[in-house]
C-alpha cells in the first residue's frame, strides 16, 4: 500500500537550515533601528550592546552579561578570568565542536578529553573522575544540541575537587534545568550567536555571563585590549568587542525567542512521534528543557541515509563526524584514542535533520516520509 505523499512540490528542496523566515519576522522593526545606529556611529560596543547585555542578563537570570565577538572568545576570556593558565588542565567532552578545546589551548592549558553520556551526549562525570589529575583546574560541560548537561552532578563533582565550572552553552540559549536557565550555574556561562544558532546574530557574536562582579569587570577589560582607562593597558588584552549591529539584531530576536523555541519544540515532537518505531535512534530529553538547536539521530547506516535524503533534495548535517580525540591537531597529546567509545559511536552514526523556525508542516512530513521510505516503512 502506497502512503500519501506530503504536499511538497517534486522539485522543492528542503534546506538543512533556512534563516530567512526569522529575518522576515523582524525586518520591519530592525531597519529603522539600524538607521539610528548608523546615525549614532555606534558600531563597536556602545548603547545597543549595553541594552542587549542588560536584556540577556535578565532573560538568563544572571547578575552580569558581557558581549564579545564570538562564542570562542567567550570561552577564552572565561578561562583567563577563572585563573586557568600555563601548566593547568581542563576537562572537556570529546563530543563537541573544537572551540571548546581551543579555549584551553589558548591559555596554555591542556585539554583533558572525556567521554560523554550515552543519553544526553554531554560530558560523563564518571569518565571525568577517572581522568582527573592534580593539574585540572576547570571543567567545561557542553549543553550539546540544546540539551542541558547534568549540572547538579557537574557542580557537585567540581565542588569536591575545587574546579571552576565554565559552561559552554553555545547551542543552548534559553534551555533550562530545574527551572533555571543554563549558563548561570558555573563561574561563567558562554554563548555563541553564530547566525544559525537559536538566537543568532547577522555575523559573529558571543556572550559571557556570571554572578561574580569581579569576573565580569575583568572580562569587560580583556575584551577591549585590557584597558583600565584609555591607552592604559593593565595586562595582555584582546580585540574581542561586540559590534553594535549584532547587539541590535539580537535584541529584536530575543523578544521573539520564546515563541521560536516553542516552534522548535513542536517540530522536534513531530519528528519524535513520526519516526518512532524505525530502526533509528532518536534523541532523548533527559536533563531539563531542551531547546532543540539540532535534532540529531543515530544509525549505523548514516552515510547511506544521508545520501538517500540528499537524492530527495533534503539537506542534513553532521555534528560532529570527527571527535576531538581523533582530530589531527590533538595528535601530540598522550591519551588512549580508543577510550572514548560513546563519542566514537556518535561521530560514526550522527545525522542532523532539518529543523528551523519557519519550517512548514509539509517540509517536516516530507523529511519523515523520505526516512520511512529508506527503511521500507509506511506512514
């Protein structure tokens, strides 16, 4: 029996991500404000950055928010502010984007890679405990794909061993655990506003959040060449300033974020229901409120399924096909590359399906129909 096909034109391609629906929703409000920003020449830092920092701090329920030029810079400055440096080590999950580990290398520390939990794909505290050394000064849990890490467990572990907790929340703006937004449980929380993120800029931008006033003040100095006053530089600083244009757009998007997050959750629920029962491992919601930056499935037939979807005009992504312990840039580090079984499995089997604000019901149905067809299943 042939299943009914969704109402998508035969030649219509479904992108992995499409940011244009977001822009169409905010364009009429953004353009007049852009004119004001240009009139004020408020291109670097300035009033729009300050307004966004205040709005983000309120939304994330933290005392301080400091805008920077990328999520990677946020991680870098947070480790400096935490006092991590040459000769120290930082616990980092092996299943994450490389920027998490870059931050440790930038400050002269060694990233100690850890395997991940089999359900949340966040750092395994049990594995971190096994790899702990006296050199470790911090742990960097990653709220991967929009799902919070097990922060109670992470913070308890960190407290026992006097470690700074730097939350990599680059993919999880607005996610909550125990009713609290991620980013505010550790010493610092770090966010990325790369355009494709749930809260995305129109270029690069990032944010450091903290409850510690001294940490916030130091990060503010460091992002601006470490100036304590104009042309007086107290320490090595960086040009990590947030642009006014990015802050302006982020402010407009932040006002719509809750609605967009609910839309993402509805799409994810459609996938979870419509793909249930297939020989496909679906993501689990195990820690708090997932915001579904990515919808990642797992199958040993990943490459063949991805090719099948591509032949149907459906875009997909791979997050992340080469785990950190198998990256060439980490070849100089002495660790057992076969001691990360879950991260290796994720890398070999992960496939990210299309999920974006403005995705139509017909597009969702078309993706699911193509996957069912691959596995020989009817609707």
